[in-house]
C-alpha cells in the first residue's frame, strides 16, 4: 500500500490492522513517510523505544516530532526533550490535543496516531471519538494528513464504526 | 507460611491466569483491578511482591508507586520501552523487575520465585 497515494485526495484515514501484523504495518508506513515531517503520537510505545526501533530499522527520525502520552504514567519525565513532548497520561486528552496542535501549527505534513486501541484502555468510546474529531479538524486547518491506527478486534468495532464516519477513508491494511 | 503476591492488572484474564499459576506454586494471591484498588487492598495486606501492570485506567502508576512503602514491585508492561529505560526503572526504589507482556506464565512464576523465594 502506498500511503501517500491513498491520502492524495482523502486526507484523513483510519488504518485497521490485525494485532499480529501491527509492527510490520506501522514500520512499513513510517518508512514511506521518512522524508515527510511527521507528528507521531504514541500511546503504547515509549519515545525511547520508538527511537531505538526506528534506528534499528534504519528509519530516519530527523523529521519526526513525537508526542509520548505513556512514559509519564510510570516514570518522572520532563515536559519535553529533543524531538518529543511528553503528555501526562492517556487520560489527559486536552493536554494531548494541545500538544498535537502545537506541533501541527509548524506546518507538519502528517499526524500519525498510534493508536486508538491503546487509548481505549483509558477512555470510553465517546471521548475517543471526540478526540479524533478535534484532531482531524486541527489537521485539516493546518493542511496536514492524518492517520489513525486501530487494531482489528470485536471490542473496538463500535469505536471503529463511529470514527469511520469522521475520517475520509477507512483502510484495512490486511487486505 | 505462604508468601502473598499481589497482582494489579485491569485485564481479568491476566489476573486469573497469574493467580492460578502462583497459587499452584504455593503462593497466596491477592488481585487488584487498578492502582487505586491496589492501595486500598494494601491497607489490609502486605504482600511480599506486587506485580503491577503499567497501562491501566485510573490513577497513573507514577502516582501510585510512591505511596507503596517497603514492598517490592515488578512491572508488567505491554508498553514497549527501550533498554536504557528499563535499566533506569530498575534503579528506582522498590522496582525489582520489568516483565514485558505478553509473558510466559511459567517464566513469570520462576521470576517471582527468584525475587521472593518459594
């Protein structure tokens, strides 16, 4: 799948992926976006582990700014470091939204949200859908494309259905 | 007298499977569904070890752990962390192990035995 081609006309996509293919899928996408400026929101992998992983897979992080919403839940972290803003926790949706807006305002081309499934550990469907709506509005205002990841599972079917009405397209990465 | 292990995890499957395996290995097991429940249960019991999931709804682990005094804690984490991060975490007070999920349940029992003894 060519993600840039998929988002040439439709700017906002929900990417559905099976748990077993998750890592390969997001690495495949990030490899394609390696020359683009990306705001990467991570909720299940710490910034440090993302850096390690991308380095290992030879994916440049030069143009990526991370928003790490998980590290602060179990460690004392500063509010920011080189290449990353740290948000208090996945419970802090307003803080998360503000951090994303702060980055997108600087003309970033892509927002990658990894993942809605991780967010559902902390939130019910309604706030997640509301956040997606807010982030897609921000992305559109700032001319950015946005990719929201979700793991395919029966528990998340309702959220996926609701988010599907907000985004421009839903892409099943397994097909 | 059997040592007590507390499992703190929002996933019922994890709590049940860990409880089952550790009880088979001769431990007494107390289960809590999140950090707040853990603190509540600690008012009545002092386990030898707490197995604590990092990624749970409710009060973040970073706010729960400082309230736990003199009890060993092993983190259970589906959150991927870097090696340097794990090493830094293991230097923190009380933190004795970092177990990546998904984990082998038999391996978990061995690690518990290593930390607290039989």
